[in-house]
């Protein structure tokens, strides 16, 4: 079952990576449980917690109104009914024009092929712990940092 959970998440992240947030929104909503939870890291400015497809859809639309970014999924980690997604976002604020890049993690919970929760973590080690993988945060963080450096060194296409 856990490989099926990874595939549910991969369908969304593949569209997000290739076509962007707007294209991924309907794919995510189709896979979401009616009472899906969306939990943003409290350290994130303007973070929110939402529940239910309509509230989550509105949060996602709000984010699209304020941010313009590209996502690169670096790794999907299968943890049973949870999938840890390590990503890199590069973008800018639409109002400010401020540019930035961030590496973060999300923990997606999938039950019976429906996304029931997405949690965002600015600290990747905390995401791994939340997914039930205590003690591997440093290793995964080092692996992600190495991958991040490789991506940064390879130029915009990421192909070195």
C-alpha cells in the first residue's frame, strides 16, 4: 500500500514540478480527502492551518496570488501512510518582487488513496521526525544538502 501512497503524491509533485502550482491545484484537489488538513510551519510568515477541501483550495489560491515560484522535487521518502517530500522552491513575491529560494520538506499523509494531510516544515529534520523517522534527520539533511549543492552547481537546467 505504501508504494501506492507514494504514487498518489508523485502525481501531484510531477505536475507541480513540470507545470506549476496552478496546474497542480486540480490534481491535488482530486486526490484530497474531503476533510484534508493543510498545516504550514508556524515559523513561515503568514502561516495558516486549514481543514476541508474548500478551505485548502482557498489557501492555495491565496498563495498563488502572492507568490510566483517553481518547485523541484528532490526526493520522495516512503514512510507507510506518510510520504516525506523534499523540495526546493525558487521564486519571487508578486507584490514586492523579492526573489528567493528555499529548501523545505512536506509530510503528506495518504489513506485509502486520498491525501488526508499536508504538513510543511522549514526544518527537514523535523519533517522526518514527524513522519516517524527520528534519528535520520541529520543523515537526510546532509543528503539533501549535498543534492542541493549539486543542483546549485549544475546551473539552471540542473543537468550539470
